[in-house]
C-alpha cells in the first residue's frame, strides 16, 4: 500500500528532520463558474466546493499519507470537517459523516454547520475520535470576505504537519467566464511537493466540472 511512498522516503527523512517540515502555497484556483449551477440545483456553493476538495484529496495519493506513532500510514477515507462562525462571531468546528451522493453530502454539511453555529462553547466532537480516526481529516477553513494572498495555518507540531490544511477565500470572476478563488494548501513536504498541489488543483476543477455534467436537474441527486 505504501510502495509509492517508499520511492520518496529519502525526501521524507530530509524534510521530517527539519524544525518545520511544512510546505505552504497560496494561489488563485481557477474553476468552472459553478455558482449559477448551484443556484439552479438549490445547493450551497461552499458545500459543493467542500465535497470537490475532499474528493480531490483522496484522488492524489500524496495527500493520503499521515504519521501515526512515528510510522507513515495511508488513509482510505475522510471525515468532513470545517470551520464556522457562531452567533457571537467566534470560530467553531463542524464535523459530519461522509456521503458519496453530492446532495446528501451537502445536506449533512449544512446540518453540521447549523448545529456548530448555534453552539457558544467550542465543539469538541473531534476529541472523541481515536488517534487513527483523527488522521482521517483535512483541516478546512473558508474566509469568504477576503481575497487573501497568504495565510499561516496553525499546527500542533511544526515538525510534523502531516494532516493537510486547506483554506479558500472570496469568490471572484476569473478570465474566460471562469471562477477564481484564493486557495491555500499546507502539507508535510515529506509527502507533498508543489507538483502534487498542482494535481490537487486540477482534480478539484475536474470534480466541479463532473458535478455540473452529471446534473439531473433541480431536485435530482447528482452523485458523480
């Protein structure tokens, strides 16, 4: 299962020995403009993009590697989670169970957002995860008010930022009728290089295009 990783173990050993092994890139992510499609389908654009990002993460092998008790493992699923703002404008965390069907994924995400946004205390549901389950995440935040050009993600350990962190900002019109989103990726450089971040960006755009092509019309259940 880790054959591909073994080819880059020497790179992993190099970066893992550094004080900070993180690679962090911010770039304008170009996507098909799926906002009109989301409106037609009655789907929240954030949650559609969340689904596309998580599906793309599983497509790119290097984003599946994690460190557990000093050993490299490969995850096979993801537990969706993201940050929300509560009624006091404080950050909270939302988490929900994966669904392969896009419409069901969005419905679960919206329900998790509403639940977390009503809470005044920090949602500590992530603390109930086992150490192995905790690795089945990527950390996701959205800053829809700002077209940021850089971001520093918090990390529990500077030396081992093995769980990737993604952020995106304000949607804006891009060239040739496309959508442009400021997007940030932070990952362990022993696992992920700039090329893999490029692959992730391409996969996200492909997932969005696939949703739109598979659309059965309002009220249907696109699951491609």
